[in-house]
């Protein structure tokens, strides 16, 4: 039996990724008949079916799903090898894929990196903590930002920043006229929660539990944008790390003057990539930013 050709696996991988033969062909800069023929050869060669072919949605069969998991690893390793070779230069060109659960937390780092290395194209991928962590582990992301320290032995975690949790209060609510309130003021107040597992939610819930405060938890939304929109519409009071608060004419920022627990952000990356010049450059920039903040505080 003939060995599997790299071009066959590449074509399969792209169709599986995009769910479209035409999009895969555009991505690989080859014709659609070519990519179709390569996948048919692969199926015929091993007497398997990889796709349920439909006009607008080519779904993977069970065999196709299993093969796609393998090609994800294969092309991730290939990309890492390419990145290793490219990174031996002076970082004059290349790409940085950065995952972030909170884009606002990494913007100072991104801004400083772009200033030092303007030739590097930066893409920020947003998502939940688990999605970001897995992206770093499988090589789809170079680095990631999480709201908690990741104990995974294959990852390194560095603290980026820390900030208090603040409230986004609808201007229709009496508390919007206060600059700061105690946690006890949230008794019987309509509260909009983040999803279970959110670090900021745990901080708020722990503080409420300690003081035996019972707000009216009327809504749960699994995104920062969603809880903000709920407050904008006057549904209830939401909460967020202070650097993530986005002003709007319908909401006011209100501090919790007796909440000492801070929300923290961590930069994670794979231990095996630690010596890459791009990773080292970001680590150095992060250290410089933190040193500048420390100097500003002590002046």
C-alpha cells in the first residue's frame, strides 16, 4: 500500500477545518478539483469515508474526526518547527498568536511588543480559559492570558496584572450615584452573574458569603460583553475587573470599598517553547512593564 502523502493530509486537514472544499482550496492556493481528487485518493487508498458530502456543509465521519485529531497534532508540530527556524532571526517578521480571556488585560503588553517589533503580525484570539489553555497546549496559540494561575506541568504562568473588581451599575439604580459602597449594600439588589467558573464571580460570591449577603441573582451571562449589556438595559448590576470596565452613558462605575481580593491575570506559554526568541522578548517586555509600574508607585 502506498504511503499517505503530505499533500493529501494537508488537503483533508483544511477541508475538515473550514467544512468547505472551496475555502480549503483558496487557503492552499490550489484548485478545488485538485483538493477533491487528493481526498478521494486518500479515501480510496484506505477504503474509508472521511466526509459526509453536502453542498454547504461537509461533515466529518467518525473516521474523519479521528484523523482530524491526528492532523491537528501533526500540523501543529510542523508549525512549531517552522516557528523555531523563523525565530532564530532578529524578530523582523513573523506572527504571534495570542489568546486572551480579557483582551484589555494584554493590550499594554501588545502595545509594547508592537513598538519593539513592528514587523511581527499579532492576532488576538478570545475565548474561555479552557479554550485558551488548550490552544497553548496544542500549539495553535503561542501564548495565552488566563484569569487564574494554571497548574499544568507543561505550562509556565507569569502574573501580568492585578486589579479590583468593580460594579457596573445601571444609572436608573440609586447606587449609581455612589462612588463606592460596602458589599453589604448589595443585599436584595438585582445582580447579573458571570458563568460558573468565572474568577470574578468567585471573588464576588466568596465576599457575599463571608458577610452573609443575599443579592437577587436574576441573570447569568457567560461573557463580559453580555453582563455589561444587561446592566446597560437596566436589568441588574454586573461586575468586572476594573481594567475591563467599558464606560457607557447608561451605566456607572462603582467601587466596593471593603473588597480586598484582587482579580489577577496570568500569561501562560509552553515550557518547551520557553527559549524561543519571541517568547523571551515578551517575557522581557512584561518584566519591563511591571518594573515601570513599581517605580511609578514608589515615586
